[in-house]
């Protein structure tokens, strides 16, 4: 199971305010966010602290969304979950995927998925695992190569997701193919895709394993949706074993009363120091600083002693000591989150 302390979730939803784009309101989106946040914070799926599960209903600015995603990504050392529900739009010559924002007048004023992907890649380097779930029309565009209508071998999907997302340990789950519209029936409490996802998180999979990974969740959600006529088939892609990311305990798994809780092996938490060293040892800023200080130290000694060997030895020693101290401090303090500066409000010229 993901560590509650090291994991973060960002839930984004736009249920109204898209009239200028010619798009109808989606009342179920608001309920999607409310229920998912409850499941992620009350122990049903995860047991995230409320402040670690950020809900963004009715976002009006892509800058606002990207800043909150960046903040969550920078704080994540285990699993980062980013969810969007609302309208998906295609814009531009290449028909890129945009995620609708409240009050937007044009499609290109909405949240560009490529911008979200880039923010996850750059800010989420400390996260061991990243899960992206998109419940919107044309959400299959988040996967490359127009995966859309065709069922491709898993190894091809993994390669495609790697090229597209560049997120280590990534999993992308979408409600529809690249050319299909997602459904949000007016009479249902939740949208079609998220409703089935909620059912799996809430009630589990009878006969399934004690802990549910993304592959199992996708399979169950896809099977449930296949029983509903006219509902598009969800799409699924992974990279670096992202399909094995455990998202929740299987609430249908029989457990004896009073049995001690078991947790699946988690290499990231079981070997935290090793993973932290791997993240920090090749930091270009740290290497550059150590080289600079080593050069200064060697030059200073050489200037006073006029002995090249002594200056070289002191320079190397200074580099090793400074780099080692910096690496030790970075590994020890890497669990402390960094909070980026507040975004500068956009100004609109009349």
C-alpha cells in the first residue's frame, strides 16, 4: 500500500461554466470529486491526511492547477495520484488534448495536457510512482500513437507511455479512446467511468488478491463498463511496471476478525536510503558546487606552496568532502517538502 505520509493526491473537476465552449454542465463531476476524496482520506482506499488530498473543483486558471500539481509532486516521495474529470477538447493543428476549465471561452485557454505531463515529469522526480486518471472525452490522447480504437500488445503500450509521459513508475488510465467521448448520464450519481472506479475502490473485487494494483483495477473497471451498452472502453498504459502500482486494499478480500494488517512489500519504503541516494547523487548543482570548491581549494594551496601535487591532493580531498557532506544532508533531509512560490496572478488587458 502507498505510504500515507509520502503520498499525495490531486483531484481536479470542472462541472459547469463551459457554456462559451458549447459544452453542457456535468453535475456528476462534482459528486465524483467528493466521493473520491472521501475514499482516499477515510481509509477505504488510502488513509491520506486531508491536507494531502487536494481537491480543485471548478478551476478557472491552468496556472492555478499546475501550481497545485507541482506543489503536490514536490512533496511526494511514494505515490502521486492526479485525477481529472470534466470535458476534454481537441485544439490546434495537431488536435492536442485540453482539459476544460470553468469560464474558458476558447479551447486553447483550457489546461493543456502536455503542460500537465511536463509538470509531473519535472516536479515529480522524487515520487516513486505516478498514477494519472483522466475521465473526459478524447482522454486516450494522453497516450501516444492514437492508441484509441485498437487493442495493442502491452509491451507496445508500455513503450508508448514511456515516450509520452517520461514519468518513472507511471500508469495512465483513461475513460475513453483518443476519438471517443466519455459518458456522464444525467440520472446517475457519478460519471460512467468514475462510477465503476468508485465501486471497485469501495467494494473491492470478489476473488481478487488482498491488495489491488492498477492492472487489476483497470481489468475490473473495463469488465464492468463492457456490460453497459454504448459506454466506451477505457484505455490503460504503464511504464516501468506501473501496472503493479498498488492503489488500495481489496475490500472484498476475506480477513479473519482481528487479524493483523498485512502490507505488500514496498521496495521504496523498505530501502528508503538506497532510493534517496539514487535520486540525489547525480544532482548537477551539487556536483558543480563540489568541483568549484575543490578547484578553489586546490588553487589556494598551490598558490601558497607552489607544489602541484599538494594542490591537486587538496583539491580532490575538498571535492570529496564537500560532495559527501552535501549528499549526506540531501539524503537525510529529502523527506522535507519544498513549497514553490505562489503563482503570479495573470493580468488581462482590456
